[in-house]
C-alpha cells in the first residue's frame, strides 16, 4: 500500500504570497545604496536579510503544502467569527494616529491610538464597563508609555519626532 500525498492549494497560495513579498522586498533592496556605513554594513543590509529569510521561508511553506499540508497545525480556537467591532476600534486608533501625529504631536496621537485600541481589545474580551473613568485610566497609561518613548527618541537619540511644541518635551 502506498501513501498518496495530498496537496493543499490554499496553503500553497500562502507560500506563493510570502514568495512574492520576499521578491518585492528584494526588488526594493536593489534600489537602496550599498555603501557601508557604521559597523561595516550598508543601509540595504537589513532589507536583503529579511527578503532572503522570506524567500527561504516561502520555499519551506510551499514544500510543506505540496507534500501533505501543515500536518502539525492545532485546531482553531476562539469564537466562530472574528470580532469586527474590535477590529474597527483598533483600525480607528491606527488611522487617527497617522492622521493627527503632525497636528497634535507624537505623545498625544499615540495616547489616542492606545485608548482606541484598548477599547477594541476590551470589547473582544467581553468587557462591558467602559465609562469615562476607564477611558481616563487608559489615556493615562497610554501617555505613560508614549511620553518616555518620545523623550528617549528626541532627547537622547536626537531623532526628530513630531511634537506639539518646539521644546522637544511635549
């Protein structure tokens, strides 16, 4: 009796998608100058490393899908359908951050992003209490995360991030 290997076309498409992303990143890396900088590596080193890694991974994914599929996959867990309202909250947070970062500065736009994303995550967990006190607490936590990141980049690493004022502290 011979074992017949089954092919999984959707899993193969995932591998082809990873392959195309790797090829796209490699094409982009071709346009980056290769002049060595600090430490002997140029600015195109990381894109090349990632593209080669994606190409190798895509080869393994395609081989696995063509030789019997992802055999060690766990059964899916969770709800029967995605939580779209949480997705909408998180998307709103990211899009609001992108739209307002140059207007209200890094700290406040990232804080707003955090507050909106947390609302989506709490909703996905089934949390029903989302009054003003919860929003205020989330805003304070978001600011406690965003402010030190902003200060680290602007004050210690001298990397310009959009601020609300020109002082570099807000």
